C-alpha cells in the first residue's frame, strides 16, 4: 500500500516527503505510523502516545541523517529511551516525531582489563547488568526501573538510584559519549580513561540534558569489581535525628563500604506491610525506618564489621530496633518494602510523586513543613516520605485533592525548598512536570545561560522543544 493511503490524519502536520526520506534512511520497519504509534506503551505516567511517527534508527549514522533531515524541515523531534521517566520528558504532540533508540541495543564491547563497556544508547540497564555479572564485574547504577530504562536515557537524565552514596550518579559512570547534534553532526567523545583533562569535558553537557541538546547514541561506561559480600539491615528510629547520626556513624565506620542508606517513613512502611502485602520484619510503630547496606569483598570479615558497627550504633542510641538479613531471601524481602510502589499508587489517589533534594540537616523540618501544608488544605490527605537519604534525596508520595489540584499539591512540596536551598529535582529531571518550579532551584542567570547553550546547539529548537524551558522562538525558515 502506498504511503499516501496509509497515513493517518495526524501525519498531515508533518511533511509526507520528510517521512519518505526517514523511511529511506532507516530501512525496513524504521518508521512506524498510525495505530503502530497510538498502541505503543505511553510511558510511566502518561495515558497515551501521540506523534506523527516513531523513527527507529539502528546506527549513529542513521540518527545523524534523520536529525539533519528533521532540522532542515524544522521538524520537532522527541527522543525516547525506555520511557521510564517520571516528569513527562518524553511526552509528544501529534505534530512531533519520536526518535526511539530501541533498535540501537548492542553491547559493542566489554573490556575486563580496562573495566569498561562500550554500548549503544538503547541497551536496557538490566541487560548490561546481566551481561557483565559472569565476568565478576558490576555497573554502579541500579534503580527500580532497571528492566525498562535505557543507558542512553540514564545518561540523558543523569539517573541516581540506590547506590549513589557509594558510587555517585550516572555522571560518574560515563567515561565517554557519542552524540548527534541538532544539525546532524556527530560528536564522538568515546574516551575510555578515568582521567582526561584535555580541555572541556563535553560529554557532561549532554548528561542530564533530557534530550534537549543532542541525541546520545553510544557510551563508554565505567565498570567495577562485583561486590562479593553484602550485608543488609532494617532499622527503626523514633526520630530523624537518630537516623542522620546513624548515617554518619556507618559511613565512617564501614570504611567506604556503605552502599545504601534508604529512608522509609511510617506511612510508607504501613502501606507496604499491611495485611496481605509484604511481611513486616519490625513492628510498624516507629516514625522512621532505614535500610542500611554495605557491599564489600570478604563475607566473613565484612559481616563481622557490619554487626560490630551496628552494635556500637545501638549502644549510642542511633536506632531503636534492627533486624539483619541472614540470607539473600531476607535481603530481597527487606528491599521489597522500599522498592514496591504498586500499593502506594493504589492507596494514594489521586497519586502524586515527587523527587527533591536538600541538606540532610534540613530534612526533619522539611518533612514536617510539607505535611503541615498538605493537612492544612486536605486534612484527609495521605503523605509518605522515602528515599535516598544518604544522598540528601527524598521522594514524597501524596494522595490528596482532586485532579485539578496538582499545582496546589506541588506548592506544598516545592515551596519549603526555597528556605533551605533545596532542588525541585534530585534525579528525575525537569521535563514538562517541573518547569513551573525551576526558578526555585536555578537563578535567573543560570536559566539564561542554559537557554544560551540550547540556542547555540539547537538554534531551530527541534530537539525535545518545550521541555525544561518553554518553547524558544526561532528564526523563520528561509524560503
Ligand atoms: C520503578 C521505577 C523506579 C525508578 N527509580 C529511579 C531512581 O531511583 N533514580 C532515578 O534517577 N530514576 C528512577 N526512575 C526514573 C527513570 O528510570 C530514570 O529517569 C531513567 O534514567 C530514564 O531512562 P529511560 O531510558 O526510561 O528514559 P526516558 O524516560 O525514555 O527519557 C527520559 C529523558 O531522557 C531523554 N532521552 C532518553 N534517551 C535519550 C538519548 N539516547 N539521547 C538523548 N536523550 C534521551 C528523553 O528525551 C527524556 O527527556 C525510576 C523509574 C521507575 C519506573
């Protein structure tokens, strides 16, 4: 069947000649339209996908040709990775084209001597984790969306996750990166060394840029030796102050082995340990819980150290009660209480999720302030805090108000960040969701410089337009 007959109505907004050109570049199955677009998985918090077409290149060169053609036609392009993001950064309009990295999913090389992996950007995080496990190597980034998020998406969002306290964010795991600029130029910066101060570190521009400055096509990633030992405990505490002192105590006494320090508040703990859900290893009567985990290289020695350090912490009154995982099964059961989001999404309706960061010393006051603001407006509102406290990162889950109350609920969470210099986005990015609140965390000068960089790299504003900032005006296309 010819193109003109099979195109759906939305296609009219995109030049048919451009779609033909994109088909020629990407070959068989490279361009999806119509029901193949609308029936696709829409992303974590979106209810449908609208786009004129989904373009699925296989190589960097194809990406470059696609982007150059779109740039020449002033055609907006939204890059989609694994669609696991939480801030609607991959949302599209009917007149936009999606560039999906799903067919760029090759692990090109694993180098056990240099401890690096060279990958195409569409490789799923879990696929890499599983590929390197038999080599006794591990990748430091780990997060709940591991089965769907792509390494390119992890870089584009500078993902954080569960082990930042030990290894840092995605930024620290990327040694080299290749990107296609808005005019189709390929900037290959596939550095393999930890140290390289030869001028500007250009890869950092693209990391965390949410698809607005270029398309990340390939990556060189830093690998680590797989930990041999893991020791995990769940503790309960009567105050947040106890936990912040426990964090310092463990970080110092574990000698660099502390790999996770995850907060669960009473509200979240109760949701996930309610009858018929996960088993509660500790009584649900304390305001705070934390998962403490140390990863190391000697099971016997590390287990002894772990128990001794927690024993000292108990004597110092840094927690009320604790349970140690004695098997992998225990460990999985403890982590499930933190990682399972299904029940909170079901119980808290309408469900709102937030990801903020602030100094650990301000967290107790912040949580009280947010809860007070929420209850003042919605006395029956539900609220729960959890998160990567070791990194100053809190996730806030809220079930309050109606569908039209999003902005007011957001105000309860974001406004208190002004006083403590916190960030409206610890790890999920800005996307569309957090645009109205960016000025809480970035000065006018910082935002102006970001826009200057965007204009320099994408003067026609074709890459993910309208995300992070409102759509920028562009010069009209020459006749
Ligand atoms: C259960 C669950 C738990 C999660 N936990 C965490 C967590 O602990 N920490 C955390 O940081 N995140 C977490 N996330 C969010 C999400 O997994 C991350 O933001 C992830 O890095 C997004 O990757 P993705 O491939 O799904 O990107 P997408 O959602 O597809 O895209 C995100 C952004 O990146 C851009 N993008 C994607 N690929 C590219 C590319 N190749 N080149 C240029 N731009 C690109 C998109 O345009 C968009 O702006 C979680 C998600 C889920 C579902």
